[in-house]
C-alpha cells in the first residue's frame, strides 16, 4: 500500500497527492509516469509524475477528475493508502542543451510540463513558457513554471486572466518573431497538442508531445495504448509517452481515446448511485 | 497378471450449453471414488515411463499408488516434493504429450489420467488444510537470491531455492503474482483461487513477494546484484503481444489477446461495472490464431455474451497448436472454426470501429521450417466476415525491458535470452533465465522445468 502524505486541491477538479513510494522516487525522471490502482476492484490508470523527492521518498501526482477512477481518487484523504503505485514507467523526457525551448502547458498538463521545463532549464536552456487554461480559476503552478522560465506567458480562453485566446496564438507569434527556437514541448489535452504541432510544422521546429492513450499494464504487455507515429505503430507506454508531434496520427489517438465512452458513462453513473447511497 | 483395465474414468464437466454463459470452471474434478478407480488402473510398471515424460520429474507411480491406498496425505507429500504448483499443472499441463504420452497404457489408447489425478490430489489438500504434513524447514544458508517474474518459471525456481534454505525475493511487475496464470489463462480453465492458493504455498516456504516492482525500471539486474542478491533468476516470460501488421489493425474493437485476456481475467472485466475495468462486449467476434490462447479468447468472448464467435486460422485443424481438449471444448460450446482462412485487412467505419475482416482462402503447400504444411494464399479468393470485435492471438514475444536495461546478456533475433539448455545459465555472471523468456511462448510445465533446473544450478553455484 502507498500512503498519501499530502493532498492539495489545486483548483476545482484538479488535485495533488504526494505519495510515499521511496523506490519509485529514487528512479523517477521528468516525463515518466506511474500506473495507479486504487483498490482491489479498481482499474489501472497512468498518471504522469509531476515531481519527486528522493529524500522524503515521495512522488507527486496531479490529476483531473474525468471519470470513475479519478473521482474515486479525489475522495481519498491524507493518510489514506493506494493499493498499487507502479513506476517509474515510460521513457524519460529527452533533456539536453538545445538553446531556446518553448514549453506549452495546457490545463492539467501544467503538472507534466513543470518538471520537464525545470530539467531543461537546469541543462542550460532558455525557457519560454506558455500556460493556457479555460479561465483564471483553473490555473495552477503559475509560480512553479514561472520560476524556471525566462519568459512567461499566460492565456485564458475567456480572457479572465493573462491574454485572451488559445496557447497557439502566442506560440505562432514567437515562431514569427525571428527568435531562434530549437524545440517546442507541448503537453495538455490531445486537441491542444495537435494544434500546437500544426502551428509549429510550417516552421519546421521539432515539437515534442506527451501522449495519453488508454493503458492497462503500462509495461508493454497489452498494446492497448498503441499510437501511430510516422506511419509506425508504437506503444505509448514503453516507446513513449513523448513523441514527435509532427509525426503523430492525431485522429487515431482521438478515436482510440473514445473506445470506452459508453462503459465510462455506465461506470460513472453506477458509482454516483453507490456514493449517494 | 491381472487383466488391463482400459476404461479411463471420464472427467465430469459442466454442460456445454450452461457453461457458455458463465466463467465457472468447466472441468469439475474427480470424486475420491473416481480418483481411486482411476488410480487402480495403474499397473505400477517398473519402467516408470511416465516420470521420464514429466519436465519436473514428479514421482507419478508413487503418488498414484498413495491415492489407490487412500493415503491422501502421502499422495500430497509425494507430489509436492517435486511440484510446488500441482493444482495448476493438473489443470493446464498438456499431459497428453508428456507423462500420459509415455504411460505404458498409452499404446493401448488408455493412458492413466495422470493430470486429473494430480489435480485431485491438489484439490484434496486445499479442502483439507493441515491434513498433509508440512515439510521440515531447511537450514538457512543466509544467502539471498532474486527472482524476476512470478509466473510458473519464477514460482518454481523460488520454491525450490527456498526449500534449499535460500532467502528468496520475487519481483513482479503486476499487482498480483502468477504471471500468465493470472492474467492469461481464464477462470473457467484455471480458477484464480487455485493460483492464489499455490502462490500462497510458495510464500509459506519463506519466499518474499515484491509486487508492483518493474525490474529494469525500479531497479536493474545489476543493482539487485550490487544490493546483496548473490544470484538472479529471470523468468520474465513472453509477455509482449504480436500483431499481424496488416491495414486497419488499430481500429477500435481490435485487441491483442494479451489485452483482452488481461482485462477479463486479471482486471475482472467480466464483473464490470462492479469492477472498474471495462471490456467491449462484441456481438460478432473473430479470434485470429489456433493456439490455446486463441481458444481461451474465443471462449471468453462467448461467455461475455457474444452471439457468434469465430476462430480464424490459416492452416487446417491438424496443424492447430492448441490442446485437442481445448479445441473440443470450444467446438462443443459453439465456436465456429473458419480454417484455411487468413485476414488480408481489417475494415472499419468512419468512427474508426472495426466492422469486418477481409480474408483470403488458403491452401496447404509444402512443409515449412516447423514441419507443418505451409499455408498458401488462393489468389482472388477474398471474402469478408462481418464482425464488431477482433482478438489477435498470434503468439507473444519476450518483453525487451529487462534485456534492454541489463549489460552483458545475450539475446537472439527473436528477443529471447540465450541460456544454457540444461542449467539456464546466461552468459552474464550470476544470472540465470528460464521459461518463455528463453524458449519463446511455450507451456507452463516446461517453464516450471526450467525454473527447477536453474534453481539446482544456482544452488550448486552458491555452494561453491
């Protein structure tokens, strides 16, 4: 069992857990993920590692309530324990000195981008971050991402904070500004990653995305998470989760993310009924 | 000499009509009377041919004799001294090609039902806890051994090493121990309660289980060796699925058998939504392949509620690698076999859901490397089978995780590890391997045999 050492409600619907997992904390690197199973009847879901503390022996995860498992997870409190917490899985983010890197973070993806941006900063890169959310009340870790960024831009869809609009607008302006940009990291909802990739493609700037297909084991055993990249089938769990956004077949990813929509709805309704008694 | 009794006591089984709708075990097991009757057919021939057919060398005539005499605790002791997992082996071993094939009565067409008797002894022990004498605890050697993977090879190696006094830790990537016995083989063929009971037995020998521990990620093999483990046994199996590489394979509703069976067996998707993990309920399901995993997948799909389940196999029935018994079970349950048929491509709708498989008719040509006649495409024979779900059971290959994170191991072009056939010793110092990781996908008992031989060699090495 893996104990929850700290719980923070970051914004409505997005929560942070610091979980005791000393062996995982020893090995974790930016861009990797864990597979979590709440209890005996739970499903296995992948959650990206948002931070780690080897001394404390803890892993920080940040998750958004989107279905039964994440809603059940959100009900857990400090001191509660999670049955299974497997990791660190996946290939770590590629970190080296590239020059100037633009890090685009969308919604809950901010928690995934933050450690990557930090590692890239430590490697000597100039970091320009763009943080996008639907509205001001959904923005978190502005300070964390901001503190490792040389330049920091916030956008909201409704204009309640920062610039009104989508992350792709300042991204395009940066690309057009003539500043030499070595690489773009774009992590957030799949649709955002797709449009960031489309934005950078005409400029020929390498764009890394972190894919989040449905997974079961997370170790290359089942092939549920297969994605098409550059015309080749890859398993996101062991070949990724980071891929070249210009090579990803986005429509296939969207379609495969919808496989269990009916079942997810059924499961969520059943769960709601059970908690309402 | 007494007249030979050539009437094998049949195995009571669930009615095919009923069992196609539940996940309960198909074979129901012998009663004590039936077991005694079958045991008494054994002529106790001095050649002990059956033992030579057993990869772990169970003292078969002796445990059968104990059953005949009604001394069940003795039967348990005899059986378990060589085989830590008899409830599993009694159910899923291909006895017909091993001990029963070499039985002296096999020539007469009626070998002793050794597998059924083995199962009976294991089930008797589970129902009569404490009746069999526990084995004497060994003298601790004070030496630690790491076993990677808790499938049949790892469990057997761990049990044997623990019995020799080693302090053994098993590292398992999944959240339960058992490997393919838990995630792959369905409940109706191998109840998970049985697997758990035999894992518990291995733990009772003093073996420590580290679940959720992905070796290669959480710790490497070299880190284990640097952290006090004097030897490492790799029993990581052949857990990575293969796909056909034909157009349309990433359509929604197309599963690898590994994914489908993992959802159903390990995650209990057949109890959805009580359990959180879903699986699609296909109405018209095609399973591609002719092995045991294909039969398991087809029979799971049927039990989940499919109206029609096909097995699509490119050769003919004679070449099917599945156990005869499983093919018969599947046929009895109403699975339709489309033999000499091979998919050309998967067809989908605009929502990316599979709606059909375009297939070729095949014919058999000259024998290939496997000695089986090679299936050849009949040009222009394309036709379509309408389906809403496909399971590809085309075999598996080793997961590259351990090999790719360990310096000094040698792999073949199939991704299997190179290891000595007799001892399981790899080319890397202090590292042994056995089971599917070495042979490619094979049987539970051959993996157990490899675990056993490696344990003996590790013991020899550590004794110096």
